[in-house]
DNA sequence: TACAATATCGTGGAAAACCCTTAAAACAAG
DNA sequence: CTTGTTTTAAGGGTTTTCCACGATATTGTA
C-alpha cells in the first residue's frame, strides 16, 4: 500500500528499451505512466504536462540535458526529474545538478537503488546515487548544498516546514503546540501530513529529511 | 544535574587569562579541572595524562598546533581536544581538523556556543563552530568527513552503534529486538545508554547524531 | 466566485517510546 | 582474580507518538 500515485512520463532515446521500461513501470503499483517519448523535445508541447509528477529521463550523454531541463522547469517548476545517466564527470555533474534534477543515478544502479530514487523524487525529496555524490564532492560544496532543496521546500507549506524543524529539534508535540500557540491536535495533523508527503512513518524519518533539507 | 564529569586540562598561553579561565571552569559543575599550563609542551610529561578527558586549548596561532596534537593523540588516542582559536584560514583549518581535534570554535564564540562545544567534546562527539564549518566547506569534503568520527565510535560499544544505526533507520524497538534476537528490554537498555552517552533525550536526537556520524 | 490547498481542532484508541530501578552473565584488562 | 564495561534482561510504570476517522475556517488563485 502506497500513500501516493506518481504520474510519470518516461523519456528514453531507444524505442525498444523505451517500450520495455514503460511496461516495467506500469507494473509498479504507485506509478501511473501517462506517456513516453524518445526525447525531452517531445515533452514540451504536451497538453497534460502540468499533470505530470515525475519525468524519468534516460540520457546517454548529459551534454544539453541540463539546459533543456532548466527550460522546462522554468515553465513547470513542480515537475521533478529523475535522471538515469552514465557515470558522470566532475564537470558535468555540477551543471546537471544545478539544473534542478531531483534524482540522479547511474545506469548501473541496482533495482533497489532505482526504487529508492524514484520514491524519493516522486515525494519531492532528492536522491543522488553514490557515484554522483562522489563527483559532487569533488566539485565545490557551495554549489551542491543549496540547489536541490527548493523542490522539497516548495512541496511543503510554511507551517509544515516549521513543524518539521521543531520535531527535528527534539520538541514534543505538546511543546510545539505551546510554542506556536496552537492545539496539540493541529500539530499532530501537520505531523501526519508530513509523514504522508515525505513518505516516512515516524519522527525519526522526518528528522533525517530535515537534516538533509538543512532546516536543522 | 549532569550525567558526566569531564576531567579537564586547560592550556592558555597568557598566565593571567589562564588563571581566570581556570577559575571560571572550576565553577562549572560537570568540569573537574585537573591542571593547567601555558603550552602543550608542558602537557606531554604529565603523569596523569591518561586520566584526562578533555584538553581545552587556547591557541592564538595555529601554526604548529596540528602536529603537536597529532603527537599527543598518538600516545593517548582517547584524549579529546577542544580548540579555541582565531578565525581560521581555509588552509590551516584543514590540517587542524585532520589532527583530530574534536571541537574547534573561534575566540569570539558566545558562551552558549562554548557550552555546546564543550559538552559535545567531553561526550565524545565533535563540534565545529560556524566559522570553522564555513572554511571546511571551502576546503575539500573528503578530508572533512572521515577524520573526527572515530572518537565518537570509540566512545560507543559495538552493540550500541548497531542499535543506533537501526534506530536511525526507523526500526521500532520490537523490530530491532527480533532482528538481533534479543529482548525488547535489552534494546531499551541500549537505547537509554545511548541517550546518556550522547546527551540527548529521544530517538530524534539519536538520529541526528547517527547522521553526523555517518552510520546511516 | 468557486475550487484547491492549507491550517485549524476534535474523539478515541492502540502502539511505541520513554523512565526508574535492579541485576546477572560475559568479557577484557589490570 | 578482582575490577570495570558490555550485554543481556525484567517489572511496572508514564508519556508520547501514531492511526483512523472526522470537521470547519482561511487563504490563494484560476
């Protein structure tokens, strides 16, 4: 049982593999595949673009990908991208991440990692594979921390971020309530909504995300 | 009420300030000042060196400090250093941190921050002030993550680290118990010991430390 | 203005976490 | 072989979290 349905669009340059992957995606309970195409260009004139949650993008070279993503994201900032690509170079990884992809893993990733990445992305979090992280680490830290966060923050309301911060600061529900002058029950509601939106099931999960988001 | 007593040695190059700071330290309930000196060199031939928990080190220039610390730590790896120093340069910060100081804050830090740093260090965690972190971020990431961790891990037993990992992975007590084939009560014991050792009061706190330690 | 998202507050109940105390076996180090 | 730490465990509590159902007011925006 999943708490969410991700309306997903698949981009894969090889028709056969595109089809195969599409079928495979359709079998996943929380994925609703709304379309597929061989390149990002086909995507732009789609009428139902704004109903899409996640774009799963297979790219064999990351040359112009970053700017295309940037262009699309400018029109539809809520769109999330999960990029599957070859092991990146330190130079390319930077601009790709800055373009605002929410997830970035290499082709060689295990199914398990794919799952993790997809769930993270479709729930508004970010996920970078080990190889990507390594390259990012070689590049400057400054460009790496701030960029991917906004997606997540936009996804949460102001109040929710506030609650998230306090939860991750070891405040109890009661304490948060009195701090914000609202009812315990309201705090619980927010907390529950956070669970749902972030796809975790308790405060420990929230805390890890809060750390990753940098709200603590 | 504190859960710990930190046997502390103070190093300050200026006699007057050394005396003043020493007195100030003595007033703190969980500090037991076991000695003071004007330089690290005085420290090496101390007979009771291995009964010391924390060395609070005021250093106006960080030139040779790193190697001195390294030398001392080689003989007494359990010794923790809290370094008070001027705002560091990107070059110096790296080697200082690599020398294994557990805490590093600037002279200008507020009392509040001093307290945080001291508690962290004496409990085997690490604490770097904002300024230090910034400089570290400018330097490479790789050199920054791994070094300070071992102190913390030494401080925890193997089993405790294991429990910590599972807690931070959103496992419930019952789940952990069945995973490790031990009683719920045992898991609770470990969890409580972790609270005590790490100076936090719930699993959210543990989680944050686990993330910092890199066990998740 | 109507619709969606957000923020608010509730009941009731089950599960998990947390607190205090005690203590025995296993083990390493001195 | 004693001493300290780790790992194990239990009884008997309180508090907090989490879940499953609501419900109403506010706000922003198409």
